[in-house]
C-alpha cells in the first residue's frame, strides 16, 4: 500500500437506482425499493473507492466483514450515495464506518472491513475454482463405474455416450426413479471427462419425453413435489456444467419437463415430426422450472406464447425460433447426431469445455436461480381447485373445466 492513507479518509460513490437494484415488497409495485444487498454493495464499494488512490500496482482491496442496519428506503430513479470513512488501519486491514444516503435521508449505516491482497493470488484461487469439475449444482462427480439403470439406456463407444430415456409406455415421462437415475448419470459424466467427450440424449419409442409424470404427481405430497421439482431443475441446470457438450436428439414430442430437457442440452437436432410444448397451464399450474432458460433461448414473446397458450409447435417452427439447431428425417436422426458428435471430438477438448462454460456463464445468474420462484408458483397453483381439476381431467382423458376464470 502506498503511504498517505489516514484515519478519517473518505470514499464516496453515487448510483442511480435501476430495475436490477430493487425488490418489490408484498407484491405491490408501489412498494418497489432499493434492496438491502445492493445498498450493502454500494457502501462496500465506497470503501473500495477510499482505498483506490493508495493501491500499489497489482494490488486490490476485498471486503472481509460488513455489519449494517437498513433504516430507510429509496425507489427506482433515486440518486443514492455511499460513504465510507476510515476508522482504523491495522497493517493490510482497513476498517470503515459506512453510510448510504438518498438526498438528506439516511438509508443505512454500519461498519465494514477490507483487506489488501495481491491480484495474482485472487487469480490463482479463481483458477482453482474454475478447474474444479467435481461438482455441478448440487451433484457430485462419481469416478467409479457406470451405475445400473432401469429407466435409462446408456452406451459408450468412441468417447460418445448415447443416453436413451427408456420409459416408452409412459412416453418417457420423468418420474421419481428417472430423476434419481438422471442425477446419477450426471454425476458419472462429471467424473469421466476423458472417457466421455460428447453426450447424445434421446428417447425410446415415439416420444422424446412427455415431461414430468403427471400420474405419479397425484400421489405426491406438496413437500415431496417441491423437493422433486427443485431436484429436477438443478439436474437440468447441471447439464450446462458438464465438461461434455450435450446434444439432444429429439425423436418425438418434447413436452413440459421434456421440453426443458431438450433446451437444457447445448445443441438440439429434431425430426420433422417432433413437437415442442410447455403445456402446464392446461393442467392448472405454471412450469415448475426452466422458464428463464427458455426465455434466454427464444426471447420473451415466444416464451410467453409457449407457456401461456400451452400449445405445441412443430419442429419447423422451433427451428425458426432458435429452439432447435437442425431438423432431419427420423431415419437420419441418430446418424446425424453421431456425425455431429464426431465433429466435436475433433475439437480441442480444453477449448471446447471452456467455450461451453463461458457461453453459459454469459447468461448471468438469473437463469440459475429463477427456478426457485418457478417451483413456489407451481406449488401454490398445485394446491388450488383448478390444478386438481386438471389432474382429474388428465387421468380421465377429458377436457378440464377450470373455475378460476
């Protein structure tokens, strides 16, 4: 650290509150306020500004402790000011009193400590984290032998794993057992990045995947349904954390959770007869997960059309929307998938993994956490009469008669 920093030195930072910095309280848009996490970030960064003139080349400050009180609110468009006053200098640790203001109104106050570190050490630690392939979401790598499966068929040849969802009588609907087996598969793929370089995912019989097993859903408690939905969301999100590119070969209908499985893959090839749908609304609830990923892929307007109308679209329409990369005949699907996998095998492995990681990383954090809100909305609707009517109508193969219109 350069000399000259003294007790009482001040750092300030001004932000204009925008939509990314707020939270809406009680579901009332009039109560949309500058959020506590963003207020803390503002005050912490004011401390960083106080230290910036005294940093040596290759040096940076990082927050180590913060203790604040949130005492006031500010809305979108407000100019908010963070202020940090140096109160103690203990070697490479600097303490501050911190405040946040909107005009003459105090929003928050507290204390904060920052430590001076070498940027090279930060880079070293980050590289260790990036190189850790032992975990994807909540799933851990399994370096042992390939597990035995009942609902999946898995073959490995020429470093290509072909995974077939294998419940053809149920149109490959994902039940509790298949969820567990897909989690086991993801863990095994995480643990075998050299033996398996590309994954092909398809369905047995006439469908790719009809989505979650609605018949089984009727027998699940709300708590079990919540846990299952969260597990499925994290399992599909784990696809993007795999070191291998995942190519979905969509041989038939991909509905609901099956549609999520398809667009969670890195690339998608569909047959001319394949269809895609998010039909949960027709059963009485919203999708339990995957909305943010769908929106990132096809845009808000098309995601709304799929989720609000619940109607299937053809593979030709899905291609127009960017939901699939290629459309081929049914007879050519597996051959085309293997051709694509072989092309990927010719690419440099490390560069392929890094490219996949960076593309998914560029989506930001919202698609990685939004499924929690999806699940809670799904469960709220699942307990309503319309959802029970939807389940009963599905079981008896009749049109539902919803009351909540």
